[in-house]
C-alpha cells in the first residue's frame, strides 16, 4: 500500500508548476475553510488535480 501511494505521489509532483502554485495557495489558507472551486480558479489548477494534491498532504 505504501508503494502505491509513493508511485501516485511521484506522478502528481511531475506537474511541478501546478504543485508549486498549489503549495503557495495552501499556505495562504492555512487554518481556514477550504473552497476548492476558488482555489482551483485562483491557482489555474484543475479541480481533480487540486484534490489529488490535497491527498498528498
């Protein structure tokens, strides 16, 4: 199971630009209620990818 998670994580982080935008956005909303639609729009990140990035955290 751990190997599967590691492989999925590696595949997601290959989109480094989107992941960097995600991390910046995630840091700014720390401790707040998450609005996925707004974050996806603000970061120009597809919603499905945004969900996957949150799963990594």
